[in-house]
C-alpha cells in the first residue's frame, strides 16, 4: 500500500508540473483549481499547522496536546490530499467526448507540423496534459483560441 501511495504522490507532482495552468482551461477541467490550491496549501499549511498547535497548547495547556497535534496533522495533510487526487486523476482514462477532442487537437497539431507523441488507444489525462502543454508552448495563440 505504501508503494501505491508513493507512486500517486510522484504521479501527482509530475502531473501538476505538466498540466498547463491557463485561464482558458479553468472552466473545462478541475485540474487548474486543484493545482493552484495545492501550491497555495504547500506554502500556507505548514506554518498554519505550527501556529494552530502553538495556540492550542498556549490557551488550553498540554492536556490538549492530542487535539493540537490532530489539528496540525490535518492542516499538513491538505496539500498531500491534492497531490493524491492529481496522481489518481493523471492515470484515469479520458471520457469518450474528451478522447475525440484529444484526437482532434492531436491531428491539428500534426497538420501544423508540431512534434507530438503518437496517439494512444486509450489516452489518459496525463497524455492530455502533455498534449495541452505542447499546444500552449509551441503553437500560436490563434491556434489555441479555436480550441478553448
């Protein structure tokens, strides 16, 4: 089980770095919001966990140490939950409607002369992320606007 969780963390981290967080994609996919929230939580939650535990212990004393630690662990777990969700999502197959959209974008990018990986039989969200990243990095804005 620990190996599976570690794999999901690594996949979630890689997926969050691959997925293009662009304004055009916010309405279409929840990844943009989850990635933004996870990045924010990575910065904010560790100090908040320490502050929460310190305030709990300061006001209520050491008798409430288990509750203080529970609250601190909860705050620390929030960014990890985001990474786990992203790791799980990266390996999910695309729904049929998104698969056809993926294939259309892939075909149009090949027609424009862009180097892209071969189309997979059952593409997953991580293949979509790689394709979208390539589209936003290498194609002009006119091309990406027609799809989003």
